[in-house]
């Protein structure tokens, strides 16, 4: 007859079962995030999903791949697609048809151009092209345009307000420009909207949290394995300025003249962000970082703040209703609002001067 379990080895076996269950739970809690990389608008875009099973992750990544492909093709400023066809129609006084995403980008552009008093102006595509920025190869070495060429484009006063939209049906809007100089370039806003659409899709799934990061411009929601998402704010001069934690489904976007720039033969280095009021690339501000509730707004606002420069940025931040803003100038000094200061944990090795907005 087999000996029955003794009281002692029953306790041992219960302990072992309990230990195994704990380890299993620990294993679940530590489940690695599911990650995928996409290439869109000339940038690598990382998506990281927290608490997603493999099958859900795979189907979400496949859906995102389709979305990003559509965006890259249809919103591209110079590769032939829906936007270039619309720009062609604007230049020749024709009516074109836009889907609701492009219609949304136009309507938001009009709002942000107005709110920024023209510092953000996505209708200046001809100027951006004139400066050689309709390329994916950086740094660029296109010749610096002549003042006469710049003046000619400025005199035509391209503005997104020149565009009229008429709803036709379902996913179709008629769009028309009363100004043939209007050429839409969504370079300052498209990444923000792309990140929003990806986050909105993921939020509707059963996933516990996600981050969509387009080369440092990002939005997150939910938790990162039970913890808040921690975001490093890059120092344009190298290293990091500090770290912020994301609350809710906030976006953190940075615009700057340090990654994408042109350089003339004489060594004149210029940013890919233009001041729509002068037609010239901006200087002074090296980068502007904004935290806001949506990617599209954070993206447009960061671009507008770079254009505003050191004298006007704080007034513009108030005017646009932004509270968490940080700028760096060409010497590496940082300027920030109180709201940003209260969230930013400065890196221990960050020693540059910090100027706080009262
Ligand atoms: P971002 O990196 O978001 O600041 O966007 C920069 C891109 O937006 C440029 O590469 C241009 O395509 C476009 N752009 C340049 N200047 C402006 C401006 N003042 N307003 C709106 N878009 C701009
Ligand atoms: Mg932008």
C-alpha cells in the first residue's frame, strides 16, 4: 500500500503550489511590452503596447501599418498622392475632393494659424519647397533662394484661410482655394494627427496602455506595466534635460532646428521651420517642447513657438492656452513655464541656466 501524504509534506506541497502561483503572477506582471516599428513621414515610429496578448498586438500592429501607409501616401507634401493632387488643383483654381482626415487637417490648420497669429501656417508649402525642404535627405545642400524669389511668394500671402471646404457626402469634401499661391504642407502637424489616430484606435481596444513615439514626438495612454509612462526630454545639445511623467493620454511634442536643417556652401546653416511673416528660416530658439492633450495641437503649437522666438513665446503660449512649455536657446539655456517646471525632473547632470516664466 502506498503511504498517504503526511501533514508535513502536505504543508510543503501547499507552500510550493503557492510559490508557483506567486511566480506566475509575477511573471504576468512583468510581461514584456509588445513592440513594433513603422516608417512614416521620414521618421521611425515605435509603438509599445502594455498588457496586450500576442494575438491582439499582432492584429493592432497590422491595422496600424495600414493606417500609416495611407497617411504617408495621402498626406505627403511632395510625393504624388491625395495632398499633391489637392495642391495642384489649388494652383490652377480647380475644385478637388478631400477625405475627412485631410478635411480635418485643413480645418485644424485654419484654427492653429489663427490662434498663432500666422506663426503656424501650413499653406506656405511653396516657400518650404523653395528652401529645398521637400526632400527626405538631411542635411540638404540646395542653394539658398534669392530675396526676390522669397518676396514674390510672400507677396501672394498664402494662408489656410484662403481654403473653402464644402461637405458633399460621407467621406467627401470639396476643397478649393481662392489663392493659387496656397500649397499645403502638413509637415508641422501630420505627425501629431497620426499619433492621435493611432492612440485613439489603441484606446478602443482591450490594451492596458500604449505609447506611440514618432522620433521623440509622442502620445501615451494608460499605464506602462502598472507604472506611469516616463518621457525623457532631449537636450538639443546632447543628453537629456529631464524626465516628465505622462498623465491621462497626453502628448509631448518637440520642434526644433537641430535635426533637420540645410547648409549653404558658405556654411550658413538654416532650420526647416520658416517664419511665414518673413519667409526666412527661424533662429534663436533651438527647440520648443509642449505637453498637451492631443498630438495635433502639441505638434502645431511646438512649431509656432519656435517661430515666435524668445521675445514672443510666452505671450503666444498664453494666447494658445498652453501651460506646459519648455524652450532651449542656441546657448542651451532653458526657459519654461511654472506648469512645466512642476512636472519636469531635471537630470542630475543638467547644469545649464534655467529661466522660469513668472
Ligand atoms: P515640426 O517639425 O513639427 O516643427 O514641423 C516642421 C515642418 O513643418 C517643416 O519641415 C515644414 O514642412 C513645415 N513648416 C515649416 N515652417 C512652418 C510654419 N511656420 N508653419 C507650419 N508649418 C511649417
Ligand atoms: Mg510641429
